[in-house]
């Protein structure tokens, strides 16, 4: 007989009530790759991530430094960060002085690339998702 702890672990991995581990159970990951297209040539690119309910933050403001994609085909510098959607559902990109609006990433699948567009009425950049 399997323990309740093992069953709870299976449920948290894939959302099913199955007590048997399948290949899909072991492939489940809530980690997604977030890309930032540095179209404004920020000297430093940071990502601030938090969970809206209950509140929890990845790192205190201004967040974690993103990593440069070395072999990017983009005309602009491309940065990335691997984010755990089980822990965080909101992000902001910042260079320490300028920042984006709050971005809800809870519905992102696999990965997403964001690019800065115009400022909103409060001096924050809006973003668009690049397909």
C-alpha cells in the first residue's frame, strides 16, 4: 500500500489522482523560459517576479539579473530567465531605474518573448509578446 505522501506528490506533479508514475509524470515541469528583447539597449536587464496570492517574491527589488542569449539572431540583445510558474505568476522587467508594467504570466505555456513598446501614463513601459 502506498503512503498518502506519495499520492499527494503525484497529484501535485500532474494534477491527476493516479498512483502510478507514467512518462508524462516525470516530464512535467512548471518552469518556463521568459525572454526579454532589449530593444531599448538597457545596460542591465533584471526580472522581478512574485506570486500575487499569497504574496511571495523571487528576490527583493529590483529582482534577479537575466542572462544574455549569446547566439541570438535578433537585432537587439536577447535575455532569458527560467521562471517557476508554480511559485510566481507576475513579473516586471527593469534596468534598475526604468521598468515595465506588471505582467501576468500565469497563462504562458512553454516560453514567451517580450519586447518593450510605448510608455503608459505612469512612465512604465507596456510590453508585447513576440510570436
